[in-house]
C-alpha cells in the first residue's frame, strides 16, 4: 500500500538576544559570551489526513528557551528548557494518559557543552 506523509500546518517564531551586548559586557572579559534564544511554535496535522484516526481533535504547541555561554572560541555551554503541549480542540473530548483532559504537557531540560573545531 502506498504510504504518504501527513500534511501539517503551523509555524514558529524565534527571538535571539545577545545578553552580553545588551548589558554592555567587556568584549575581552569572561561575561562576553552570553546569549538567550526564545522559540514558540504551533503544529497541527490537516484534518483530511486524520479523518480516520482518533487524533483529529488535537494540536500541539512548543515553547523553548535556550541560554548559551561562549567560554572561548572552541567551547560553549548551553542550557535549554522546553515545554511541549498537546491541546484538545474546543468542543472535543480528549483522553490523555487514560483520563479526560484539555491538555497534556511534556517539560524537558537539556544541558551540555558544544565544541567547535
């Protein structure tokens, strides 16, 4: 049987802030490498692709914040906090984790080094 990908609609917006520049850090000092990124997005599969499934009454959003510190030209450190939410469309009945609910949240944290060569 031919398989086709699920079509989706939505979008995202991202904002990056150079914190070190905003707070006038010394470019040669240790506080010169701070930056903050914020992202928000919405994603929903097209109803015609989900007409035969039980998932036609849901859509997803994500909100992500990332704090970066550039230690030197070879190493950076990053911390990211993410919130992925699945929403139930208004007027629909959804079941999350076996019980009726309006939304389900998934919170994730990531931290680690980034090496550039």
